C-alpha cells in the first residue's frame, strides 16, 4: 500500500506562505490524500475551517473519512475551476484567508496502473482525474486527427517530434486500435529518433495527453481568476506547479494582477496618477517568487524536484474607487 500514498511537497513552505490564522477559513483546492490539508488542520483552532476540493473520486472518499472525523473539514467533489461557485454556495466569497493549489497528479494516481497515467505500468488508456468524466486518453488517441494530435504533443508536451508521433499514431490505429498505455508508449518511442535517454521517450507525449484529457491549463486559469473573488483582503494564494507550462501561467497571472492595468501611452496621465491607478487596481501583491524544494526534501521525495511554489496576497481591491478616478 506504500506505493499508493502521497508525500506532500513543499509542506513547510506552503504553511509559511498561507500564514495560517487559527480562526481562519482555508480552501485546499487539490485535496489528493490530504497531506497538506492535515497539516493546515493541525494549525487551525476549534473555530477554523478548511474546505477540500478534488475531482478524483478516490481522493474524495479519503476526504469524506477525514470530514467524518473532523468537523472543521468538508470535502467537495468538483474541478477547482469552480472555486468561485463553491465559495458562493458556502457563503464564503471574499472571506477565505488562504487557497492552496498543488496541481497535477498525485502519486496514487501515477502509481496505480489501472488509472492509465503511466507509461511504465501497463494499464488502460485512461488518464482521467475524474473517473466520472467522459473524455479519456483512449478517446483522444482514437478520435483526434493527425493535426490535432501534433498540436497537443507540440504545445502541451513541447515534443520536438510531435508531427512524427502524430503520424505514427494515426497510421497504427488504421490497423488496430490502441488499448493500453504500454502499447501507446512503444509506438510513441519508436517514432522519436535517437537513442533512449534517462527519461522515457514517451514522457512528453504522455504529459500532453494528460493535460488535454483533463483540460489542465484551462482549469488552472479559471481557478486563478476565481480565487480573486474568493480571497479575503490579505488572504494568501499558494500555487505549486510541476512543469513550465503551468508555472508560466501562475507567474504571469501573479505579475499581471500585481501590476494593475496596462495604460496605453497616449492617455494623458501624470506619473503620480498612473501610480495611484495601479495602486488602486492591482489585486495581488507577490509574496514570494519561485520556491523550490530543499536538498533535504529531495533526499526523501524525488517527486518534489520539479515542484515550484509561488505565493501572492490579495490586496484590498475596491473596483468603485478605480472607476471613480477613471471618470474624474
Ligand atoms: C498533487 S495532488 C495533491 C496532493 C495533496 N496536496 C496531498 O498532500 O495529498 C493533486 C490532486 O489534485 C487533483 N486535481 C488536479 N487537478 C484538479 C482540478 N482541476 N480540479 C480538482 N482537483 C484536481 C488531483 O485529482 C489530485 O488528487
């Protein structure tokens, strides 16, 4: 069973980033096996509250056990892109002191061959984080045309040989459909020139398929946007990402929200007016840029090596003030 556990990454850094108040209200948008959630609960007092979200039904079942044992905790089966709606339903808009997103897949998802995320464990071509969702990796591999496949391998996998891989998949499926992860991994590896290196040749394409199946980048963008109306002034947003595509989205979002609106240069405003406008309209303050796992953490959890944590704080944004000053 050890293989189906998950070691929370950057745990101390997340707790420091969230600046937990004992009476505060927090959202763990990626409950997983609850490693971060349990640590947050250990710092909350009796009046504190934590809402866990996950779209994986197995993670939700673990969350339900925790909720039964701890009245301060509740779990919701939902994609985290719905964070605004979930908070609205709970009467928590603008009242949440911290949100954690530890995005990507959990170790139990990766390690269970039956979930179909891994190329080195044979299993069905699945890759759905939410087992009740319709689109699986098998759907993508069987129905996307060559151009669509090449696009996702290139853009989501940053695979140099995206077109070759797409062509090989389409050619092969004309004779026999793909049914297993190993079968697909072999065809992908054979289409990529060069000798095998330390990383399996199918790594990038498997990442791309997973992102496509679970709409991971759109999910992240919606959750970041949604977090702005959920956080209380001073509330913290902590996001851990595991690859550069995600980290770029988080970094750009935090940068844009902390720098206020882009004012075209022909608009006649003084430098002081520009500063004031920016100060009034920025929604976030960056608390910490990219934090990586320490050597000590890496020594006991190799999966933390690609994790990057960014932390921002919600500013006391008042949209009316901006529109008044724009009118004046
Ligand atoms: C890296 S694990 C989180 C592990 C967790 N922090 C822990 O300590 O156990 C990511 C979890 O987030 C979930 N997840 C990923 N994307 C999601 C999304 N868009 N909406 C909801 N849950 C998501 C996955 O199902 C997985 O359980």
